[in-house]
C-alpha cells in the first residue's frame, strides 16, 4: 500500500513543468519560509500577544529537541533508503541524499512548528498546518518519501508536542 500510493502520487510528475516546479518548491523550499513568516507575525503582533509568542518559542525549542532526539534514535535503529534509490522507475525531482527516508524530518519539523503556533494562534496555526501537510505530501509526490514516512513524522510531532505541553503545563 505504501509503495502503491507513492507510485500513484509520483507519476503525477513529469507531465507539466509548472507542476514539477511547484512540487519542488513545496518539498524543498517552503520549509525555509515558515520560520520567517512566524517571525514576521511576531513583529506584527500586538504588544499584549508578544509574551504568549515568546513562551511559544521556548516551548518550541524543547519540543524540537525531543522530536529530533526521537528522529535520531529511529535513524540509528532503522535506516530506510529513499524511494528513488530503491525504485528507479520513480520520477526523481529532488536529490534523495543519504539521510534515512523514515521518518520524514521535514514533516517532523513543520508539524512541530505548526502545532506550537496553533496553540498560540488558532487561525495562524491552521494555516501553518495546511502548509505542513502540503510539504509532507509534496515530498511523497517528489519521490523522496513514502507515505508512511510522512505519517511517522506527524506522529512523532504530535507525541513530542503532547509530552512537552504536559510537562510545561501551567
């Protein structure tokens, strides 16, 4: 099922240059803009909201630390090769690199970031969650992850966020 979904999504590429370009942007570059957007929204926020955003930033650091630790441990135990390295028939839009496919670190980072923002600002958090989902989906379409890699990244982000929020609860 994992490969079946990957293959169906990946074969959407190679048909239109604009679509491939969009997938490359979403899969590789959008992640760079999310922190910049968050900083911009912080500076545009009302002074009363800035303390809430500062607390969210501290929470974000702890959640990222835990999530990345989980990612590294899983990578030491299980090194899954990138799909395009195993299945040459897939369209390769991005350099697969040497890091493990499972779990998706892009997905972990973007969902942790989005979940922290969601706690501080519901509307902005929903926008960031949609962007995080698009990043994860585009990485499957680009052939650098299996759908289960994305799902595992989301689960790690949710568990890390839940645990740190429980520990830091006021």
